[in-house]
C-alpha cells in the first residue's frame, strides 16, 4: 500500500543512479500482492481502502456486495475524515483538556485500526496538529488509561512468564522484515512513573512518529512491551489492569530477561534498529552500556534528549552573538539527575572535550532532590559521579554540598537553567527572577520535563518573571507568549521528535552495526545548524514541526555520513559502504529522502486473481489452441504481446485441479501456483509434505515445510525451509503447460 516519495534534484540525479538507488519515479503505484479476499481484506487495516476500492478491484477481490456502491476517492476520504475531526473539535469546545485530548486520540485511533493508509496520510499532512495527540503530551494520558482504552492488540508483549521461550515467540510476529523496534518495560513512562504494561502506548506513539517523520514503512515497525511486573500499587489492585499482577523483577532475573529478548530480536532481524524507551534510571544506563557495542541500539531518554538539548544549548551560544567554541565557557545548571539529565551532561561534556581537544572541566552544576551534588556527598550514583563539583570550587562562590536550586542560581548566575526533574513548577517565581541576574545577555530557560503538568515552569511564567530577553524551551508544547511591547516570546519545543527519527533512519540506511557517540553528536550539530541566524536572533532554536520530514532527512544524512566516517556502516541492499563513502552531502540527503515512504492507495492483486476457477476445472485443447474460444473462457487473461497469463485463485483453502492439455495428465495445485508462464510459486500449508514428480522420468522429489519458494524456468531454484537452495538440473525436461507459442511449460503433481 506504499510507494517511495522521490525528491531529487537534477544536479545529483546522475550520481544517484551510479549508486543504484532504487526509487520509483513513476506516478503510478506498483500493485500490492495480497493473500486474502473478501471480508478478510476489509478487516485488515494494511489493505483496507473502505469505500475507496474501484469497481475492478471489487470484482477481482470478491468485494462486490460488501461495500456501498459509490466509490470514494482517497482525497475525498481524507476530506471526509478532516471534516469529522473539525466537527469533534466544535462539539467538545468548552470541555476539559483531558476529555478533548482523549476524544481526539480516539477518533485517530479508530482510523488507525481501520485504514492504515488513510491514517498516515492524515498524520503526515497534519503533523503539527496531530503530533501532540499521538505523541506527547496526550500519549501520557493514554498510557494512564490504557487498560480501559484497549480495543485491539498492537505490537508484541513479552513477559517474565516467557523466559526461555522468547526465541520461538518472536516468530509469531507476521512480518518477515522489521526495520525499527521501540522497546519499553513501562517502568518510567514520561514523568508519570511505573505504568507497567500500559506503557505500550509510548512505543506505539514513537513508531507513528518514525512513519510520519522518517518515512519508515509501517509494515516494518514493531512496538514491544517487556512486562516484568509493576510496583504501582494502584495498578496491582486494578481489576482492569492487563499486565502481570506481581512485583517487578530485579537484579539478575531482570537483566537475564532483557538479554534473552535482545538475542531473539537480533537473531530474527539482525539489521533492525532498536530504541530503548522509558526505562527507569537504574536500568536505563546499565542496558545502554551493556548493549550499545553489541547491537544497533540507542536509548532515546538518555541520548535523544541529550542531543536535542545540546542543539538548544549550541543555539543559545549563537543567540548570544558568540562563536560555537564559546560553548566551553557556558555556565549550565541542570535540575534533575535522572537518565535524561545525565544524558544531557554526558553529551555536553563530549562536545566540550571535542572543542578543547583536552580533558574538559566545564562549568556544569547538577542538582537532584537533595540539592547540589559535590564530591563531599557519599553514595553518589556512578553515572552522576563525574559531574559532582569539587567542594572547594563551590565553596569559593558561597555554595556547599546540598545547596538548593535557588541558592545555586543566585550564586552561579548561569547562562542556562535546564530542567529535567519531572517535578512540575520547580522553577518557581523566585528561581525565575534570580535568572534576571544571569551573566548572559540572553539567558536560556529549558523546562523539558513531560508531560505538560510536569514541566518545571510554563512559558508565560518564564517570560513574566525572568524577563522578556530570555529564550525559552520546553519538552511539551506551549503557546507563544504575547509580550507587552508587541513582541512575541517564542516557545521552542525541545522535543526528541526532532532527532530520534533521523538517528534511526540514518543508522538503518547506513547499515550501521552500532550507533556511536559520533553519530549522535552529528545529529545534534545538524539540528543546531538547521536554523538561520535570523531565526536564532528571534529566539527560535528549533524548526517548525510542520517541516519534520525535511529535518529528519538532514539529520538522517548527517548520521549516515558519521557512520561511514567512523567505519561502523555496512551498507544496505545494493548500496554498499563504497557507494555511501562517495556520496556528497547533497547526495546523502537525496538518498535518505528517496528511501522515505509515503501513503498512497496501491492497486491490490490477490494471489492469482486474474481468474476464478471452481474447485475442479478442466480446459480442453480446443479452448487452449483457439484464440477465439480462448478469449471467451474466464480462466484466461492476455497481455499486449498476446501471451497467455494463467492464474489460479485460492478460495478458503480449496484444492484446484488443472489438466495438462498435451499429456492429459491431471495436476493438483494447493493455493495459487502460477503467477506467470515460466514461474511457479508454492505456498506451504500447515507443514504438510509436498511432492514434485518429474512426469517424463517419473523421478519423485519430496520437500517438507516451505519446500519451493519459486521455480523459475529455465534456472530452476528451490528454496528450502532452512535457507537452503537447490538447483533442479532436469527442469527443462519437465512437460510444459500453458504457453501460447506452442512450447511447453512446467507441469507437476503436488
């Protein structure tokens, strides 16, 4: 149901052809083969077009009588849905924000469950309006109420009860190819804490953003919930809770479960990119360090948040009218020593080290619930220890171990105050007013905690108390602020959606076997340089969400180039590392763009649906040899070259019989078998044993399971279940069948 969106300039088109970049330039979408018909298609959101099926498809797919007679175009369906959505907005006007948000989520989710193609068309074209519904902040509300909102499963669920079985369970997922996986254990959903299995809403929302922003084919994404229990008493007592009603696994038991799942995922889909999402602090860093050198994975809370924050911090330096190298002198106070806060400091530290070329000693001040962290404190988490300030250094400016946020801001006079605490309102009036004395002419305040209720302050409060010359960023969306002087206080949504789709897409297309720090820093620097100098001076550090696909293409290309430079790229498909290395910057952007997918209704072709035969049918020689009679027979179809194309249509697993007109021998075929002359495809049925008989030599060859993926005349290849291949030497000796020029084609008894 998808085609690639192609946007390539004339200047690089010839070079792109050199790199064998496969991107269709045709406006006519390719047909999509489906192994269903009738009501089964209408119930499958991958293929369902609702009233959009043209009459020819309705005939071909057995849909006549199952739909209203009028055919509604894709564009008309789009407008019809948008009209319904606008009506919903009018009808819910004046109701509470939560009720309105959930109502909007429901109408989108119903479309998602019914018609994937139309859903993603609506989402992509209206991403600025719909991102807050399918992603933050509404997704947090959805997760809190997920057990009550649940209607149909989406993604995969692994639990502690599946230990030892994950390698087999992973094959229950129907897609043979998966490019992007988002995995959570539900232990720290946004700033909402442990939501257990209800955290599945986060991977679903993230992957919707991958489709909308990065153009990942939704048939090749997989949201995963790893349910190891919950420590949330309210959920344990909730009769509607859908997860394991037991305490979370800890220690070695927990890590062994994650190990098993990661091994299973890598075994089946070794090229997939895996994104860890919303793991609690103690496991977020441990799993990242455990797997990052072994698998192509990253932790969005640690690395994605850090990248977006670093892009904003570099933008602050530009807004001050200084060179980016002056970043090493920035005084930054970070409120929140969790995985996100430490991730930001780690990436900022790496940036400073890169700029100085020596071991950095940046002016970073880290505050947790117990106040300023210094070397005097005992029991500091190993992840936070590198950022503990030397006690003598803080005492020299009048601070001490455990100094509170207000004290630190007053004494340090930071250029940047960054919040990732998850504590709503912690940047109170006193703290914000203290930022007026910042050593920066344009101080920055980032209230990055999600959802909105957990933001450290609102945009309006920041501009009101800290002054109109500040720059403001937030994790959740806020409206721009009208200032008294007629100017606008711009709100920068410092959301991970600007980076993680590009990181995933760049890693995927480069074929990277790991995601390195250099790739992540390249993504951040690309985002930081995306904005023009004029935008920066207005206080805009992040672009409009409406241009998210363009941003993702640039970020993805930067990640791809970094992967090649750091020699972690292995190439993808026909585009190898040599081809990637020879691409210019513009060509990598075009390459990434050409590999984005966009929703469109493709013609559906049921397996062998050019004709319909009764369970037992025979065709006489006279019918076969006479063009006049042949044209009247419903079992034949024609091409422009007047060659016959014969197809069998599988209905309810019946077995069809065809008579070879030359030998009069009967052939039995399970499912459809012949797609074209010279090509036979056998689809296995419940592990039965299939038998192929050479009708001239009477030699019998038997295969079990998948036995024959295809026999192609005259090459003749058989694909076995265990990835084995056999060439059939006697293929040309087989009696032939159904060829218009008098030659013989394949005949066999299955």
